[in-house]
């Protein structure tokens, strides 16, 4: 795993990090940029043109949304939603790769 905190790139399978390019030439360029410190900010950071205040406000709403929705529901409705979610989760079939 390569981690350069200055550039905030992690070349591993962690969530919310940019994926490595599939093209070997682009991957080589990314590694070179990381090694020399020339890599830019990661996508989704405020440096890519987003207003940092708007980003913070959106995150704040996302943090309290589920709890507020749960409190607004009646116990019967929560039970109904939980049953639907469990049914959907368990209805998915596993795909087994055969040789």
C-alpha cells in the first residue's frame, strides 16, 4: 500500500479514494506524479471548485438525515420498512463462478 498524505492518494482498496487507472501508461504517470509531489488534489475535495461551506452543509444534512427520518416514522412504518429491506437483501442470489 502506498500512502502519501501530502497528496491524499492511497493506492489500495479503501473507500472514497480515486481508483487506479487501468491503462499502464496512465498508472505510471500517476505513480510518477505521486513520487515527485506533482499530483493534484483528489476529486471531491474543496480545491476542485466546490464551495467548502456548501460541502460542509451537505455533510451535516447527511449525518442527521437517517436519524430524523427514523424518529418521524411510526413504529409500524419502521417495521414495514425493515421487512421490505430484509426481503430485498435476502432475495439477491449469489453468483457462483463455475470452471
